[in-house]
């Protein structure tokens, strides 16, 4: 299974996700760190992603073969993350056939109604321990 983790700015959210993925699944999943900038990619690589790439074209190209995409909800919002998410990137993620797990964390003026506010570690555990495990059991 190929999991693409997309993050920007400092890469902190993506790093938390990648560490949990590696703790839970080890090398059973291939984790790609896709940063909107080099700092984000570097931080996610320190969390032990298998491979990493940076920028619009790398993200658009890499998610074509993703089974799962994980990131903050801003990855489907054009101009999110202080403009780091380009319209082309947001469209590519939104149109991807990969299963998307979007964390309801955003600096944008967007609120997802009906979603309980949980700390990042709880949200990541939900993705890793419940959602991805279900997917792996059905592969």
C-alpha cells in the first residue's frame, strides 16, 4: 500500500502522521512525504518516510499512484497554508481516486460542521488504528 502524506509550512502535522504510520505498520506500507515546501519535506523525511518530494509538480505526479492520501483539510483548498497549496495541487488531490483522510486542522476560515474537535494525536490514531487497518484487512 502506498500512502502519501502531504503537508506544508513546517511539516509538523505530516511528521506526526508518518511517525504513527511507521510505528504501526513498519515497512508494510510505503510512505511518501510530499511537502509544499522543502522544510516540510525535510521534517517529514526525519520522521522516516520512505521517500520524499517537494512542490506542485512532485505532489501532482506522486499522488497518481497513491492508495491513500493523508493531510490537513487545506490540501483540498486552493491557496491554503498561506498560499502554498496551489489550485492545481488542490484539484489533483480532490480528483485523485485514492482514499483521502483529511484532518480537520486549518488556518483558513473554514470550519467542518459536525466534526468533534480532537487533539492531533487522537485524530492520527483514528486514521492509523481504525481506518487504515480496515483498508489493509480488505486488500
